[in-house]
C-alpha cells in the first residue's frame, strides 16, 4: 500500500510539474521502461485531464443584481489597522511583561540562598509548615480576594451564556 | 480612511488579462464607486458559487452563502492589503463562511483522515446508480463525481484545478502548510478516481 502511494505521489508530482529536473528525468526513464508505472501514469493523467475539463457552476442570472442591492445597505468598514492602535497593544504587552519581571525579581530577592545549602539534606515536614505565616500577609489576602472575584465573574459569564443558549433553544 | 493599493506592491491575478485589474477595481470601490464592485462579483461569482456548492450540496443554499461571501468581502475590502491575490483573499472568506454554514446546519464535517467518513460517504452514495447520470458527458460525470466527495476534498480540487491557486495559495486559504496541501490534494484525487471507478466505470469506457 505504501509502495503504491509512493508511486502515485511521484507520478502526481510529475504530472503537476513539481520535482527537480533530475527527478523528472529519472521518472521519464522509468515510465519508458516499466509497464506498470506507464499504466498507472496513464490512469492518473486521465483523472488530471478530467479534472481540468470540469466546469464551474453558475449562480442565477439575478445574482450580481442581488448582491449589489444588498451591499447598497452597507458601508465598507474601516480598515482594522485604522482603529486598532498598535501602541495600545504594545503598551498592554509591556505592562504585563514588566509586571512578570517585577514579580520574578521580587521573588528571587526574597530567597535566602544560603539557607538552601544548609537544609539540602533534610526533608521538609509539610505538617509542620506554619501556613498562617503565608496567608497572614495582607498582599496575599488581597491577591486571593481578587482571584475569587475574577472567578465569580467568570462563573457568572458562563452561566449567562448557558442561559442565553437555553432561551434560544426554547 | 482607506489606503490606496499600490499596483507595484500587490500580487496581481494573471488569470484576468482583459479589462481593469482586480486592484484597479478595488481602488475605485474604496474611493466610493460602489457600482464597480459589480465587476468583481461578475468576475468571481462562478468560482465562489462552485466552491460554496461543494459545501452546501444544493444551489439555493450555495447562492445564499455566495451572496453572504460577497457582502462580507465588500464590507472588509479596506482590509485587503494586496499581500496576496484578491482571489486568494476572497477564497479565504469563502472557506470560513462555508465552514460556518456547515456548523450552523449541523452537518457532519468529515475529516480527511477519518476512515469512517468514507464508509458514511459510501453508504450515502450507494443509492446513486450510474444509470441516473442524465448526461453522459465527461464534464458532467466529473462534476457528479466531485459532488460525491467530502466538502474538504471537493474544495481542494476546485481551488487547484478551477480557481488556479498554487499549493502555497491554497495553504493560505485553508491555513495549512503547502506540503500538507499537496498530500491532501493527492488523496482527494485518489478518492475521486475511486469514486469514478466505482460509479462511472461504464461512462468512462463509453467516453474512451
């Protein structure tokens, strides 16, 4: 099957005019010497000619008139680039990159690198971790609150979409 | 508000050698000469309608979808920057609009690599007897055989053979790499050949 596919792929490439001069001349020699290849080539060439001879379908006589009547109701929309300000896009991107870089710098600056060496051989006992120290921080609490609000907004949007779909189906 | 397309920077469509070029017409339309758009519609309606028909499988829907395509193209004409041929840009709209149409209609969009698809297609076609072919002409036979293919296959064949799009341009229209387009084109032709052998053997013999 794979061999058959390879033969056909090579023949289609030849018919379509693809491939290097060397590949084409190799194939031409093969077509002259090998009857199977020649027969396959004849079959594919027939399909190729038939496809070329297929005709386009035409719509009704009134088609252009209908389109022109329809477009008379519309205006050409301004080009996207005229109302999308690239500076704003770049500004938003820059803001987020700065924010991420800032967080990373702050995070790394808080790491006590010397502590890592001294405790490298010890296992951390998760049950003894004092989580209150982590969640007692005002910034962390504000961050968590923001996430919770965003999550609720997302849920509300999802439910609203569901409601719309349900109404449409009704 | 609109920028004029510079003739030297745009890719021209060599197919249309007579009359004003696509770019000249587009510039006229962008300057407010709405009636000039009729020339573009006349020029491409056959291509657009045939492609739409490959998806919709019936003339009424194809005409509605084609009309929608030309309206969309008109409304976004200012976005055509001339980086590709106008026809390639237009066929991109054809492709997206037809896919949306199929989704709306909840028809099965068959994947090219899904073998089940062809089982379904074969079952669907089983009621189609070769005797039903009214005109035994080669053209009609090929068109009937193309109609039996999945929209994906029919579209790629139409773009390559009738709309005279290169592999790169078809890739642009379908959002695929040229090599993938080539593979899909090979497969589509093979499937067409299979269909012809299965349903039109006698017709092929008569024609030969």
